[in-house]
C-alpha cells in the first residue's frame, strides 16, 4: 500500500498506531523509505513493525534512527500498544 494511503487512513480513522509488515527482504527497504518520509513529514504516530523479513538487529541498528516518534518491533503488538496507552 502506498504511504500516502496509509497516512490518509491513519488520519481518517484516528489511528493510535501505524503498523507495517515485511514478509520479503524488499519490504524492509520500503519500510525504511516510509519511516524516512514519515519523519520528513513530521508524522507523530507510533509505529509497529513486524514480519518474517525483520530481525531485531536490523530494526535497532538500521531503522531506529529514522523515525522521531515511538517505534518498535512487535511480534505481539497488543501488549506494546497497551503500554503506549497506559
């Protein structure tokens, strides 16, 4: 899904978080581009990343510095989201 569609839906739905899933290695490159663009646009919505193509090392070393707001890799997103709202 194009980033513009993701961001439009997040505003329309008043989303508490934006999730991205990477099943293929190419997906991780798209995530990186999305995070950079979201940061450039000043998006302030928490982001959850998941999927088979992600490793904790990649998330922490390559993606962490790209996004200015709350950001995590989540294999179990419900507890993470709960911690953001408490």
